[in-house]
């Protein structure tokens, strides 16, 4: 999906990072400081996303940024100094994780063209706004799979430092591709590719994103073509693994998938045209699938129209849809590890909800139970990121990353449409109140 406007590399992102470090927005600072103490959320049902069980009328005690205690009201005491938040009739679930995001997303069409001369300073500010909106939509952790010029690492530093509001971030830095491929950072041959991988890791990447086939937003080439040589692919995966980074590939090609799986790749994005053969290998190897089902679904067409997507682009969406949905159904049936990702902004309106919630609904449409879809949005990605000790479920010791909804999403995934409360690390970032 990702499309780039080529520009010279500026030091702007670094400069912005430096300026954010001293300029602390008062409102954010006050809100965070006031919540350093103990908070108790009372009256709600807590969902255990591991098995779908619930604790009705629960007490969740939060101290600082983590859950301290949790249990039925009858047996869980509320500390005397706790600030109490009443959530009667609501259901508490873990904050959602979205594993395929680009906060600096630009796509073909007038909306993308209008950003052609965007400076890196403007880019990172736009990304910060998209981070805030994503968090507000209930997404408390994201994996970024392709941003430009270190903007992702500047944003992550600001969020981690408390000077910008947004989800927790793991990032892959820039997308690495061979010349003419589906990526901004072009490198050819093992030597150049090894350097490109090492550079992303040096910048802070915990994942490497490599394009091993064409994409929908490319104006040339087949999505099913495998564009990298064996030595090139082998080098990317080997160098990343030697440095402790995992590798995910933008991939719609079955041939490329076979080659990458034989080399031990960790994850595929989209997987548009993959067949049962590749999906069985993924299942056997424990490889991850981030489906981005929303990008070819009917619900995204309103978005493509809004941004003025050209006819050739809409045609590529339509022609990819059949295989993409069939692939997802097969992956669900085989029990492939699926982690939710959208490739649209996590908050992007889609079919009357957000892209993130719609993506989970499409997993149910493809055969998952509502609990499995909820796990694909919480537990599974937390495991994929090796963050399961910190996020992905509501348990004492984990970060207090919590959303509240009006019904149980483990019974009906559409309950995620009713997110009205978002807490990240013990800080309330959204709490909708009924109008007086
Ligand atoms: Zn993407």
C-alpha cells in the first residue's frame, strides 16, 4: 500500500526530537502527573482474553502505569487513597494492538500528491496527530512497518518520554526493497542489502520490513512476481536475525513466500495470493500472518474515493480481493498465527467503525470465533512482538492499557465499535461521558 515521495534526507526529525525534549505541553504533563498515584476501576466486567472468561463487578487497581491487583469486588479491596473510576455496565478489555501501520501514509491520488513537498518536520507532526488519534481509537500498541527518514524513531522517543500522546511503538524503520520494488530504501545485491538492514537496526528498528513482491499501490509489475534473488533474500533475513531483529515481508507472491519461508522469515504482510501450500508451511514453522484484510474489502472503497484514488488503483484493489479473502479463510481454517494489522490508519473510518475494529470483524467473517478475533487484536500481536509480559491481556504486573466497551467482544466482536474509554499506562486518554 505504502507509496513514497522521494526527497533528500533532512536532519529535521532529529531537530524536532530535540525541541520536543524541552517543550513539554502543559496539559499532557498535568494529566500524567495527576495519575501517578493509585486508580481503581470499579463496576465493570473484566474480560480474560486468554480463555474468554470474565470477572463480573470487578475491581482493577492500577498503581503508576501498571495493574497492581484485579478481582471480584467482594474479595478485592480498594486502597483508601485510590482515585475511583466507575464503569458500571461496561466491559474492560486490553488496549488493542495494530501490527501494520504507517502514520505517515501517503497513497496515489490528490491527497497523497498534496503531501509531495511535505518537509520532515511537517511529516513528524502529522504522524504525531495520527498517533494521538490511533490511541484515542483504542489502539495502545502499534508496529510501524515503513516510515521515512527516522520520523518513526523521533515520534517513538517523544511518546515514550511523555511529550507526545500515542501508542507504544515498535518500528521497522524504512521499507527495504530492490530497485523498482515496493519500498523507499532501494538496495541491490547482498552487500547493499546487508548495509540497509544494519542501518535500520542502528536507528532503532526491532523489525526489518522488506518488500519481496509488488504491491497494490505500485503502478508497474505483478503482485505475484518474486523480485529478489535468493542471495539477496538470504542476506536480509540472516543479517537481521544475527542482530536480534525479526523480518517481515510485504508479500503477495506464493513463489516469494516459498523462498522466504525456506530461509526462516518470521512474518508476512497481506499475503494476497498465498495458497494453502504456503499457509501450511507457515503453520508448521510458526510464521506470522498480518492480513490487512481491510485494504481490499468493500469498506475501504469510501476511503479510496475520499483520497481520490485513480482508476488503475481501484482496479488493482478489486482484482486482488478474491484471492486475499480466500487466503484469509484458509489461514483461519489451518490455524496460522494471525496478528491484526490494517495498513490503513488505525482510526480510519471504515464501514461505520474504525479500520482496526473492521479488521477484527473481517476475521470473524473469515471463520474466527469472536474470541479468536479479539486475541488476534491483543494476545497474539503481543506475543509476536515479544511484549506479552507487558501488554496484550489484563493481568496484575502488565501495563494498564485498557479499553471499555458496552458489550462483551469475546461474544460479539462488533462490541469493539462502542469503545468509549481508553487508558494507556494508567493514564486516561479518553473517557466519553453522556451529554447532560
Ligand atoms: Zn503497508
